[in-house]
């Protein structure tokens, strides 16, 4: 018995050391699109380019219910939102990062599900965000959007109503961590809001009312013009706010009414994309002048884009991959990659990983001079969630069909030692 206790203690120390090293290496993925909101993983990584449900799988675990939110990873834990449409429950689950085993599962809402009007929507399409102490998640329930905070033991710390919500196609916006705040949004036909909430108690520090338009994009924060700016698109506007106070830095007419993707930037321009009522990709000067530097009619409505080293990369909704010169808008290339795509691409080093709705998982080069596919893989039968890359591993939420049964699975893909 004494030897067993010593062995368990040693094992606990090993887990602690591994968890601590993961935190200090900066290989966590603490919110939607990563720490910098740009979909770019730490470059000092080498995840596999070839994988499947049987190849380079470190572990996999079944996920109950259905959801399209991505996993959030911090230290030794993974957080994932899901919903059971039969039981009418919306839940936050915590998994062990090392082996995928469930640590806890906490019901956030029961009942109050809206009637879905878009067959691709889910009742759990938000990606959690965490600051290492609390984890925050958004859900639409009972005609309103709520943000809820849990501690790492699964205790509910607070819940805050953000806005009433008239459903149009769904709800999908994810919270963003900024200093002492968690920033959330809820654009909709009733007139939504963007709010800065106190992370510790959920109290509203500032609130900006929004137009009565449906929109689905998540808030992102970038360093622009020598200051932090909260950049937001949709409701026919491109908006820059002070993330500390909600004060408007600048706002212009542009973008489209409905957007899903999150804005990216090269520091001089912000890049917007939308798909209703018109398709567009545009580069807008980040200096607040309102100048549209260039624009085209490409349909990059749902997947977010990636910008690196003077070039803008996108996977369009139809699965085509594209590259533009970020300064001029010159089309460098456009090639067929996958089929219909909802998940956003993720970059690591010079490689871009992209998955379509049928689980076709492609890897291609971030090379503006030529289009090159590095690998083609198959993982799952249905994929809407954006994958996450950290610690040289790919964490992918997919659905597999076994007969008439749809089962969601969280995969950890990595090179086996």
C-alpha cells in the first residue's frame, strides 16, 4: 500500500511538471483562434501532416451531445461546450489534456432551447475562453445570451445576461480575454450588445449597444496605432473600440450585414469578410480613415482568414484555397483544396491545416508563389469545429457515423515517440 501511494505521488508530480512546462512554453490555446486571435500556432512546433482515425492518434474520447465550438486548452485541461438536443441541456466539459479522460461535466442551462432555423447550427457553437483560473462560455438560452464562468474544479462562479436575442440563423460568438475583462458580443435583430465583463464577478464594466441586425462574429483584440483595439465587423459596419472602456475609436460603413468570420490584420490594414447580402473580402486602412484599400467578391463567409508576412490566406466556403497580396489585393493563386467548409484554417510554421465539413483534412504550404498540397487526410464524417494546434499536437472535434448513430469524438493527433 505504501509503495502504491509513493507511485501515485510520483505520477502526480510528473503530471504537474508536464502541465507546468506546457504553460510556460506558451503552447496553450486559451480562446477562439488562439492567444493572439489570429489562428496562428506557436511556430516552434511540428505536428503530424499525415493522420487518420488510426494513424498518429495519441488518444480519442467520445463527446456527448453535439456542438460546433472548438476545444480550449490550458495547462493540463481541455474545455469544450456541448448540447444534448433531446435532454435540452447545454453543458461545459473538462477533459484531461494528457489522456482525454473526462474530469468534470457541468450543466449550464436546461430547457429554453431556441428553434433552429439553420440546419448547420448547433446549440453549442461557442468556444470557451480561459485565463488559467476561470473558464468562460456563452450560450443562447430562453431568448437571451448568457456568459457563465466556472472555476477549474467545475464550480459555477457567476452568470451574466448579455442581451435579449431574436434568433435568425443561430448563435456562435465566443468570449475573448483582455486584461481584467472578458469581452462578449450578441448581435441580433432585437439590438444586441458588446460588453466588457469583470472576469472575477461577471459585472458589466462597459456595454455598447448594437444595431438591430443579425451577426455572428466574435470580438478580437489587436495592437493597432500604438494601442489595443477591439475590432469587430458586421451589421454593415467595421468598428474599433477601446477594449478597456468600450469607447469608440472609429467606425465606418462597410463589411456586410451578416458575418461569421473574425477580422485579421497585418498591422496596417484590417481584413473583413462576409457573405450576406453580398460576398466580399476587403482591406480597410487601420488608421481610422475609413479608406477601403482593396476589395473583391470572394465568398469567405464562415471560415476566418490568416495573414502572414504580407499575404492573406483563406479557405473559402466552397473549399477553394486562396492567397492575396495583403497590401494590393493581387490574387496570387486560387486552387481547389476541399469541399464545403465551415471550420477556419490554422497555421503552424509554413503549413496551413484546413478541414471541410466531410472530414477531409488537408495540409498546404503558406507559400504565396505557388500552391502546394503537402498531405490529404480523412478524420471523421462531419466537421464544423475549427481544430486547435498546440504542443505539436492537433486537437480536432469531429463526428463519426456508426449506422444511424452520430457520435462526436475529440481526437488528439501527434507523433508517437
